């Protein structure tokens, strides 16, 4: 803890202002001392929103709030706090979301149903929403374009670096902007490492089109990252579109199948892929980013399942932490995935080095060569099942003693 | 490594001889120096056998051998080696099984198809079966009743203690015996901690009845234990019945539904439960045995899935390692299981202490009381889903830095 992940990007990208979005942060003293822990984002009238929320059967109160309000798809404000997840907090939790939304609505002159909420931090502790009371008016007054880094920092928990990404895209003859930031250092620990991501664009895109865009682009980005196979009660990804670029000639888009979205879709994918990779690079205790590609599967879905079986295997992850090209454990993880696989067709590579083929160790296997490769920060692991054309890729990180220390020593 | 698990039983049980079984061990130098690594068991003519084998799609050569030979259900010999799993060894692996079975058949004067094989150890390294050549005749000559402890020791890999169990049962008017031993310290690491278990009885029970008995009794014993959710390419459980007790009046049983099996079934369950709990108690790096009971589920199957989701959650396991009654992570694991669950009906206990109820922390929650409980060696975690009558229990252990050290530092 305290030190930045060795896998952090060399520099934090500077994000330009985005028309229709203003940001402010404050220290409400939810849990941490001497740092900000509340973020307010304000949106111009006409902003649409879509979201992807945790599939947990035990979601947090803010997740239930967002699920309900996303139906209308209109946003004027977003309030995020770190330090307390407001999850498994019963009636108090529901009251805290209502109180916070009413507070933000009054201060920013919108309806409570246009306020979106997210919380990350300890689970099961009542959230004292009254603590937001003292900072809300100040947040509204201070909100300004361009405070992206401060926003990303205010929502960090066990993260070792702030995670930001930006891209521009052509929409009609106009250029639109996409900015985003995220937090999360486990995929996804419920206490301190819930995954939250917020993405913003000035493109004028309807809520229903945003929904369809997000659904298709999240599959190979956020849904293809796993740290420990654990899913938070609070995972939240929201995509806001202010529509401000309409003034500079961007066409209004009401369907995700609109051909004019091609470049926007590419840029959105890029921002989601960038943010989700940063989450893997900040996996709790991670020292290696692991990119697992499975090809030759009977389908993409089958390839994904095999890749996740490898990515979530404690034995594969501890071997990589030990810089050990232990392909036997990869065979094990393929074998237990429950997907079609034939031992004698299997081939495995670490980087470009083929270590196993046709059901046995590669005859040309050179332990020294592979060991040298395993010392790198980024490990590419490829498995060819030799059965079909299904291909997929997931990202994960290694499993180190630091992961156990972070998660075993945290509360006690 | 090197020190015995703090969860080991106080004493290793002494196993009595079992009519129709003779055992011998030898040091063939497969991988380890200064210890035994081959076990030979010889069975009297008329011995029947049933087995449960790994569901891995990439099974080891000996697993494929056993699967084929179990069809006939007749056994005269069992050869087990530690140090090399003979898994993912291609054509060489198949040849090694044929060679070993032929060798044992010749030395013990039976058919190769009556020889059963199991191997545990490194994966992907060719097994030099010729190394058995020098020891096989000696093993056959030395085989004697009562060498149970030596047998259990010869098949150990990362195990910190030998695992043995015994029971007797009434069958008709005769008393029959069940002896068993097992190894495995991960559930189930493919390199060095494959789960192998061998159980023997003198009861005269046909192969088809043994199969049905084993299938039903394994579900709540060996199949209800998980260390890390990883499944070996080599997991093997074999149950041999010599029938020698027929001489002392035990009736010949040809169907698992025979009412006279009632006491035998109880005793078999006890031996399997004992051995499988010993495996959890020797989980790699384990300092706590964790018994997870899920009740109030919509079905037993659903309860099993929720229990396994909790048992395999790295965040739950690291919290328990840290002696932290982090019930928020239990909520997370329930929520991600994908089974019917309602947050506001959930209740959670550590030992007898209810920590959460009706979707929130228990009003009477006392951190000091729970913390004291968490210091024990055995942690009982109970979840009531409040939906139905489905109940199930699984065993696991905590996830410690030692697990990462054992599995991350092993080969490199």
C-alpha cells in the first residue's frame, strides 16, 4: 500500500474540458482524513444517460437507485462518495440515497430522479448522508469544467493511481469529445475496491442509443477484466451525453445502429478499453498485467469461459507472480472450464514462445528463454484449443502475497 | 513448508489389517531423494473396484487408463507414484501407463487390465516408467497386510501429514472393515497437490453396487471440499472390495439398494468424510478450517452453489486468514453466485453469533465478541437465505500468504 503500482501508465493523461459538464470535489469526512471523498458532477439540461450495473443479487442502495432512475435516462447531477459503499445497510441505506438525491436536487435545481449516485468503501456500515449536507452548496458553487484529475482522485479507495482516459471522434462534420475516469483495484472487492467508472461525452445521443452502445462496447472491455473473480455489490458504469456538440453541428443520434456513429463507437471503445486496462494494472498487489488470449474455441463465448477459467485460477496467478511459466496449470485451468477441449490438440504460448503442443511439452521448449520472458511486466498468454474459430481475450493480473496482505490485514 | 499444518488431527489413526489387501512401498527415485515414492497394493482374486475420476477435459494418462479399466470392475493391483503426474505427456504418457501395468501384471501374475494406476507430481514431464522396473519384483515380494501408514506416506507431495481413516460396519451378521488413505493439499493443484484417495473393504460387494454407493457418498464428502477451486487433471478416488469377509459370513451384495448395506453406507460415508476433511485441514498454507453451511436456499443444489461461491471467494478466504469477520464479503459472494437470493432476507452467523440479518448489520453486533471467535482454528460460517428448505455444507480453508508462497515459489 502507499506505493504506486509498477504497472501504472507512465503519465496521467490531461483531460480537456467537455461542454455541458462541471465538476467539484470536497472532503466530507466520510471515512478518510485529509483527502477529498465526495464528487459532484453537474450536467446541462438535456443530458441523457445509460448505465451498466452489477449483476449481484445483493446490490447496494445506490445501485438500486440508479437502476430505477436509468429507465427515464435523464441526468442533471452525479454524486459519488468514497469511504462507505452504502451496501447491505437496509432501510437506512435507502433513506440515505433519497436524502442525498434530494439534497443535490435542491442545491442544483433539478429533480431528484435526475440525480445519479454511487458509493464505494466499507460495506454494512450505515452511511451518514447528513455529512453531505455541509458540503453540497459549496460543491454546486465550485463546480467548474476541467477538474477531471480531482474528480478521479476523490473516488479512489485502494487504487494506487488515478485512472483517466480521453478521446475525440468525428460525428457528422463535428468533432466530439469523450472523457472518462474510473476506480477499482479488485474486480471487484466489495469493501474498498468496487469498480466505478463514469464516462462523459458532448455528443447528442439519446438514452436508448447510449444504452445499446454501452451494452455492446462493455463486453470486450470492462466485462473482459477480472482481478479475483469476485463481483462487487456496487459496480457501476455510467455514460452521460450532454449533447452540447449539437451547437457545433453534431447531428442528433437516436439509434445505436446509425451509421454516423462508427467513429464515435471506435473512440468509446478506446476509452472503455483504456480505463478497464488501467483497473487491471492496479489490481490489488499486482506486479504483472496478464493478457490471456484463447483461440481455436468452438465459439467466442466458449473462448471467453476458458480465458476466464485461466484468469481466475489461483494456481495460474500465483505461478505468474513467481515468474514461473507453469503451463501445466494452464492445462489444468483449460481442463476444468467445462468447455469443449481436447488435450491432444492444445497448444500454449507465453509471449511468442510455444511451450506446449499436441498434448505434450513442446520439443523445442527452452526453460531459460521462457524464464527470461516471465520477468517482464506484461505477460501474454495464448492458448489454441485447435477446435474452431472462436477467439477472445481477457485481462487480469498476478496473485501476490501483497493481495493477501491487502485483503487479509485490512479491517483487523 | 516442512512444518505440519496446525489443523492436523492430534494423532494419525492406526489402521488394522484388511483381509485380501497387501501393501508395499519403495523409493524409485522419480523425483524425491531419501523417501519412498511408489506404492503397490495387491488384491486377492475376486476383488471388485469402482472409482470417481476428475472431470477435467485434459485428464492425465493414468486417469484415462483407470476410466477404461473401471468398466470391467476387477482389480488385482494398484500402482501409485508421487513426484510425476504423468499428465500432458502425450504418447509417452500412454506408453508409460501400458508399461507400468504390464510390469505389475507380470510381477503379480494378473492381467494388465486388472492393474489400476495413479500418479501425482509435476505435470508435463515425461514419466520414466522404466524406473519402476528395478523395484517391482521387490514390491511384490515385500507386500504385506498392515503397511497402511507407509502407503499413505509414499503418495504424499506437498501434504504436511499422512491422511488415514478406518471404520467397521455390520454387514448381515458379520463385521466388515473399511480402511482408506488419501493425499492432496490443494483442491486441487495439478503440480503437487492432486487429490488421490484409495479406500478398501473386505465386504463382498459387486462392482456395480460399489459404483452406486460411491457416487452417492462422494457428493457430500470429497465433492464438498474445495481449497482453491482448481481441479486437477489427475484426481482419483478408487474403492476396492476384496470380498474376503464372505468367509466370515458377510452376505454377497450385488445392488446398492440392498437394505443390508445401511450400516456399511454409514461407515463408508464416515471414512470418506474423514479423509476429505483431512484434505481441507492440509490445504496449502491453511491455518483455519472453514465449514460453510447455507440453508434456506430454494434447493440443495442452489445451497451448494452459494456455499461454493463463498468457499472459493479469495476475498472471503483472505478475510478469514486475517481473522476478520468480514460478513460484507460473504454478502458479496452470495450476490455473485447467480442463485436466487434476496438481500433483505439474508442472515449470516460466524459460529453462533449472528452478524447480519434482514439486509443489514445485526443490531446486537459486537465486534469484540466476533473477533474473539475468529481466532479459533475452526470457523463455522452459516448463511440463511430465507427462501426455502435447501441446505448444504462445504469445507474449505483460509487463503494465506503461505498459499501464494507455496504455489508462487515452487518451480522457480
